[in-house]
């Protein structure tokens, strides 16, 4: 495994810990429930599919990783 991949995995892990800690403290993140996300609620429960949120996060991560991992 190359050192670059190790650094990326470490950064992703740190970000997950930070986001998990914020979620445990009840801090609302600035994304989610965007227009285009599917929310179906019924009598017995509901389903939430964050399609647009996943696309936005994917684009942002792609841009960041391309900026920082260019050779």
C-alpha cells in the first residue's frame, strides 16, 4: 500500500470521527433534505432516499480529492 493511500484513509477516518461526534452532540449538518431527495411517509413509518444530497457530496469529494491528490 502506498503512503498516499494511507494518508487518504487516515483523513477520511478523521472526517468520519468528526462528523460522528457532531451527530452524537445533536449538531445538524448543513446538508440533507435538499430538493430532489425522496421522502415517503406512511402510517407505519417512512423512507428517506437522499439522492440529490448524495450527488452533491459526491461532486464535492471528487473535486477535493482531485485538487489534493494530483500528481
